[in-house]
C-alpha cells in the first residue's frame, strides 16, 4: 500500500528542486499530496506539482469547494508523514509559535503525524538567534529536521542553510517509516573532540566537529534504539530524546563511559579523543618568552581499548581516523583495540571526514571489508547502523 505523504512547500528558491523530490517519493511508493504556503507558487507552479503528484494541489484555508471534500482536518488525518520542504525561516517561526494563519500552518497544528522539516534559507538567517531558538523549540517537541546543509547559496554566500538534496530528504523520510531495526538496543556513542588544557586560556584539541557521531545518534534514535550521547565540545545541538552528557577532557570522557557502559548493548566510539594531555596545566597564563616552550605530555587513557577488553562488554565499534594506512595496519589496530568492528575514515581526503557534511568509510567486521561510498553523514550513519544491527543479530544467533 502506498505511504500517504503530505508535502508542504513554503516560499524559498529551493522550491525548484521539489518536482524531483515528488518524483523520488512516488518512485519509493508514496502517495504525495501537495500544500502550498502563501508565496510558494511564485517559485514553483501548481500545475507542475499537480501533474507530478497526480493529485490536486491545496492552497487555500477557506476554499468552499475544497472544504466539502478535503478540509484541513481531513488532510491532517490522511497524512502518515508531513514533510515541509523547503521550510523557510518564516514558516519555522510560525510553527514554533503555533500560528495557524494559512492551510499549511493550520494542518501542521491539527495533525498527529510525525513532522519533518527541510529548512532552506540564507546562512545568516539560519544562524540568527531567533531562528536557532525556534529550531531548538521545534526539536524539543520531537519535530525532525533533515538538513540544512552547508554550501554555496542562491544568494552567492557560503554557509549552513542550503536545503538537503531531494534524494537525502526522501531517504531520511522513508527510513523513519521502515521497521525499527534497533528496537531494544541501548547504544552508547561518543562524539566530537576532547579539549586538554595547557593553561587557563589554551588547550590541545582537534578538528572533529561531532557531525559523524551526532548523525549516528540521530539515526539510531530514528531506528528505535535508546541512545546515550557523550560529547566533547561541539557547535551542534544534541538530538531530542537521547541522554546527553557534555564534557571536555579524555579523562572526563573515560569516567562518563565507565559509568554508562554496563547499561548499554552497543558502544560506538566516534570521538576523536586526544592521545596526549598535560597532567598539570599551568594555573596562570603561560607568558610568551624568547626561548622554546617545552611541554611534557602524557598519553591519555585509551577509552575504546579499555572498554573492549572488559568482560562482559557491549558490542564495540571503533573508528580510526587515518591519513595513510595499509590493510595490515588497520587490521592490527582492530586487534589492538579489541573491537568487533573498526570503521576507517580516510581523513587525508579534502571532501570527507573532519568537519565535512559528507563521509566515506571502510568497515572492517570480523570477516568482511565493506566500502561505504561518499554520501551525507546521515546516509552513511544509516548504512553503518544497518551493518551493526546485522552483525549483532548474527552474533546472537551463534551464541
Ligand atoms: O566529528 P566529525 O567532524 O564529523 O569527524 C568525524 C571523525 C573523523 C572524527 C570520525 O569519523 C572518526 O574517524 N573518529 C575517530 C577519530 C580517532 O580518534 O581516531 P583514532 O584512530 O585516533 O582512534 C581510534 C579509536 O580509538 C576511535 O574509536 C577513538 O574514539 C578511540 N580512542 C582514541 C584515543 C583515545 N585516547 N581513546 C579512545 O577511545
């Protein structure tokens, strides 16, 4: 049976990509009904949308002829998923305040269906504290966001605010409908960098943005798992409905993981933990002198290795950020860390890895090497979690 998806389109230049989104959704067995906000039809014509969706396009809240057949309440009830793409800053603001002044905002208030938003706007508008506040309010109500992504914008600026690509939107929407692969699993994820103080002003850290670990956390939640996310300092908002433990240093991360590990069935160590730290950071700012500054650093605890060598222990998945490696090197690393899966991230590539929206990974399981081609971190998180769930199932069948 086709999946009823109500697609709301708001006024943004990204609306020109929506005919392709409708095509993809229909290809993936969705029935699509389109609702336009005031102003959206300046960017994409109702006739195009009607032809591609094979359904009438709805615009007016108080349309006498439409009210007889399909009122806003009936549309809100019909939908199994409501997707707003593109979602403008204005629409996000109205939704967060509960304003219902047109058909689209009214049916968003009236629906029981899960809501998905794919924001699209200028990067400064997305970064504006008002938009960020509205975004967090909607997140806390369980509304799910697909994107925005980073890149060159229609206005010529560069930054975070571009609408996710239609394929990504379609994949994420449908992923949420699939059977919850990870129901019953309790997944502990570390993400982001650690910060090791040198003095009250400076610290040692690395380029991890947390994007890969947070994508895994969001996806694991969408797949029905209970998630605990332990994170070093990042600029990201934690996904709603997970247990979130923010911290700074490798030692703090070790003690948080030690406190949590026994309550979890899977441990995914995505964090880029500092390998060294300064045991006694200077209490006052280190003054600039003409001589060389020598710091004597100690190795940090290897959290993954310590956890993976415990018995009993959860299913352990390590990441390896590498710039140069051979198969023998990574196989040796997997054995040393004692993890069930080691995921290799080639961070010498400019287009993936640290900070980037996309990633490509090589997954070493107990008996296979699987290459995951370059795609968004959300898509790659879906693929990796699918592999993990299959491997856990295989393991429990063997035991
Ligand atoms: O955060 P993003 O910007 O999205 O970037 C993602 C990423 C590149 C950080 C991520 O994909 C990644 O590769 N994470 C692992 C980074 C890393 O620390 O690699 P490593 O080879 O140094 O460590 C191997 C494993 O041991 C990792 O699972 C790490 O979490 C763990 N480790 C390392 C050192 C340490 N002291 N304790 C640890 O537990």
